[in-house]
């Protein structure tokens, strides 16, 4: 009997749950992409820097001379950077709280409702 009461207690909270509108879900995806764009760009450009630096070193050493795809192929299978070399990008990474706050602000400005009725 206790199990049933506990189960009913937890399931009753689902009736208060918010079902997100389609418009809000689309806005959330756009805002997430927008707010993370500078962080993602930093990661991408830093990784590209180390990749092309490794390609230049490979070509200098002539390691890809007799390989199809050359040094681009050789370097593609190598680890070109350490994760610690990407730490400077972390300053651009938004926190969850910042993301939620920005989403709520944009939703309010665009008058997008969060929950369907």
C-alpha cells in the first residue's frame, strides 16, 4: 500500500510539468547555437592551428612523401594537440545559468511562450 501511495505521489508532480511549445524548442536551439558560437569558434580555430602546424612539420620532414593524401593523411591520424592547450577557450564558454538567463530574455523579447496550455 505504501508503494502505491509513494508512486502516486511522484506521478502527481507530472501533472504540473510544463510541455514546451514547438516555437520555444526552436528558439532554445537557436539561442544555444548563438551563445556557444564564440566558444566553438575558438576551439575550432585552435585545433586547426595545431593541425596545420603539424602538417607543415610533416612536410618539412617529408614523412608523407610516398603516402596517398600526403601529410594531411598522416597528421589526421596523429594527436596534434593536448586538451590543456584548449583551456584558454574556456573563458568564452557560457555557464548553464547564463544560457538559461539569455534564453529567457530572448523568449520574453520575442514573446515566445514556454509552456503549452
